[in-house]
């Protein structure tokens, strides 16, 4: 199968979805009003509520939701063949992710910039809200732990990427000051910053002195480091501490000082990276060597495919970003279509090229099946295969392999870091909210709440011995991520459906994908909890069983409560927006 043909079909589907379907949803369903006074203007504080240009905000939103997930999920899911993965990415992006991200953004804009977790109280009641916040906290904690692990390991494995990534921080602060204090346009400084980063990547790839290789500083892999740890574990430990300090600072600073300008730079990285990969695909014209479907898979793709590919098809984490940070920065309500729906399309485009980079990397079908010999093997190999496959595509533009590998690792780290500090900021909001709810005023303090989040995240990464060795404690809970994330997406779509019904709008555009996502996710979670993690499974994992069972029961409880609200006579709270213009 020709890869260029598949790429053209995929991009055409995304273009159709944004041009026609999102316009229909914006005009006929959400009825966006350009004259509506958004929370960014009404509650402007220069910290969280900051009116922002839609292109800058799109950069923040996209890079916050992207992370490594739209790369990792598709790179693993091609185990079942490229066709099921491709169809879920295309259809999921257009009909599920787009309306989910757009919908959670729209409902938050119309309700004081409040998060979807807070709005659950107004829509379906206080008890459901608390249960929903519990699921959200578990999800965010897993994101913090695992993305920290991914970044630290990439720094250890690709030391040439460290300097360019760290250079981005002062450049972003400079851009933020120039834009918001001197009223400079952000585009040119951001392009210059990206050029400086990539120049640093080129130089660091060739000059060993500029590669911040902590393992070598300790004397190499066989040497000892600090606290009785080996050199590799010591390097990992130091990078985790550095990351925790960074996310503490980044998540407490005003969004214009670091978050927005850094994310705008990263949005350029997306454009450049996608251009390089798609142009590389055009010039190399590789054949797809992976099978369209894998009949010999050791586990069924149905329903597991729909939780393996989350970001890139639909992801509950996106709703947290839409309603947690992006809604507080929307300057004009009409911008919600571009930021929310097109942000989902951006992820779909990234997921599409992730699929193509992996399925064209191998020399033959046998070689692919040798690497993807089982679902477990696919999970182990997926990310590294993408990095290598993307480097091969980049070679089509005559980019040397070592430089291409460094740049790809920089892109992955940048996206993961953006998702990490956005996740910490969101978790801080929730901890503060719970502090108010349970009358613990200290938790309402920004720095106290952030400290709780950072310490909990670091503890989960470092303290337990996970399946990946020292510092991989987050992976103890990672099998819960896929189902928890998709449950969050389904519940968010259900809440948006209730809101749309109360406004007198056609809510089928959110209700139909919600039913599909909830059915697949609850089915997958039931199978995991009962037949894999419990004593009925071959390898019982009681921590996953207990937490999974709790989340499953909470999710069912929330869904039943929400459906009762949706189908019954609903009293509308006085403070819930009912504007039907």
C-alpha cells in the first residue's frame, strides 16, 4: 500500500471535518456569539484570565494536550494492523474529539471559565462532582508521573536534546516580556527562538561537550552515582528533581510569562516537524510494510483499540485543558471553534504521521511482526520505533540521521513538558477547589496546593519500584490511564449533552459519540478489572484491581445520575448559563 495515498485521504478527511462539520457545530449547535463577554475579559487578572490572540492560544492549547500520547498510542495500536488504527484516528478526530474539545471549551466559556469537574456540580449534583474530581485527580497524577519518567529517560538517552530544550525557557520568558510589556508581535520572536533551538540541536548533535550527559559525568553506565545508585539511576533521579522544580515554577507563573510563549514556540515546532515528516514522506515515498489487519494478534482490538489510541482520536485530558486553562484565555467566543476543534485536528494530523512513520519503517511484513510479536512487545517498542521511523522520513530532506533523531526527541520532550506543567496547573486548581469544599483554607493557597501536587507526583515516580526499574512508579498505575482517560471523555460529553439540552440545542452530536466511547471504555475496563487484575487473572495486581474497581463504580454512578438528569425533568440552577442566542 502506498503511504502517500493514505496520507492524502487522511488529510482530506480532517480538512472536511474542520471546514464543514465544525462550522455546523459552531453555528447550529453551540451558537457561538462574537459579542459575548468571555471570562478572559470579565475576570482579567493577568495570571490565569488573560485575553489571548487565537493563534497564540491555539499553540498553547494544542501543545498542552499533545504530549507524547498522540505519538505513543498510534505507534502501539498498529499492532492490530494499520487499518483499524487509521479509521479510529480519522473518525474519532472528526466526530468525537473535535466536538468533545470544542464542547468542553464552549461550556466553560459560558460558565465563568470553570472546569468541567466544577460544572458537574451544577449539571448533575454535588456527589457526582466529588466522584468526578476523584477520577480527574487519579488521571492527572498518572500524567505527571509518567510524563516525568518519559522526559527524564529521553534526557538520559538523548543528551544532545537537553541544551536546546533548556534554551527554550529563557527565550520564552523574553518573548512573554516583549509581547505583554512592550506590545511586540509574538510571531517573529517565536520563529527566531525556534531557529536558535534548532541551531543548538545541530551543534549539540556534533559537539560532544555540549551534550549534557549526566551518565558520563558519573563515569559511565557501570559506575556508581549518588545515594548508592548507579550512574544511570542517579542521572534519572537528578532530572526528575530538576523537572519537579521546573513544573512548580512554570505552573505558578502568570500564563503570559512562560506558558503561552513557550507553547507558541512549540506550535511552530509542530508545524516544522509535521512539514518535515510529511515532505519526507513525499520524497521518500515509502511503502507500507505492516499488515492492514493482524489476524494473529494475541489480544483482540475490540474494544482495546479505543483506549490504546486516546489522544489522536478522543481524550478526556483535552477537556481538562479546554475548560481548565484555555477557556480562561479565549478573547472572543468565536475563536473557540479554531482553538478547540482545530486543536483536535492538529492531534489527528500528528497521530496520522505517527502511524505512517511506524508502518513504513520496517523492510518487510515479517520484520514488523518480529518487533510487534505481541501487544506487550508493541507497548515496549512503539515510541522508539516512531523516533527511528520519523528520522528515516526526515532523511528524505537530506537531514543527517543524528540531527534528525535529536530534533525528534526535542519535539517529544517539548510536548511532554508542556502537558506536564499544564497538568500540574490543572491539578493545583482541583486541590484548591477541594480545599474550599472541605474547609481546608491552606490548600487554597497557590504555593501550598502546588507543593502538594509536586510532592505527590515526585513520590509516585520515585518511591515504588515499577516495571521499568527505579523511578518508574507511575507505570504501576499506567494501565489505568487509557480507561480512566476515556471515561473522563465520555462523562464530559455527557455533561455537555445535558447543557445543550437545557439550552434547547440538538445534543445528538455529543450524545452519540458519548454512548460509543462509554460503551467501549466500560467494557474494556470491566474486562481488565475482573479478568486481568483480580484473582481470576493469571497475574493478579491488587493495586490496579482496587483502584480500577473504585473508578469503574464511580463512573457508572456518575453516568446513571447524568442519564437520569438528561432524560428527566431538569431544574436549571440559577447560575448556569442559558443564553440561546
